[in-house]
């Protein structure tokens, strides 16, 4: 399984929880879905080149 397959599998498993968390923050389910999809696209573009972080970013 390559990085793309792994990221897509994790997205399928975790997307509902991700969208729910984002929806609580932005108070808009449609926007939350768009943000989650944008994050997936960024991950698919960057992780094969830069690798994934071992710890989540904190902001």
C-alpha cells in the first residue's frame, strides 16, 4: 500500500469525525466538508514528498 492509498483509507475511516469536529468550530457542515476535503488534497500532495508529521501541529 502506497502513501496515497494509506491517506485515502484513513480519510474514509476518520472523515465523519473530522467533519463533525470542524463543523463545531465553523458552525457550517458544508464548509466543514470542504475544509476536510482540502486537507485531504494537501496531504495527498505533500506527504509523498515531505512525509507526514509524527506529532500533530498545535496552534
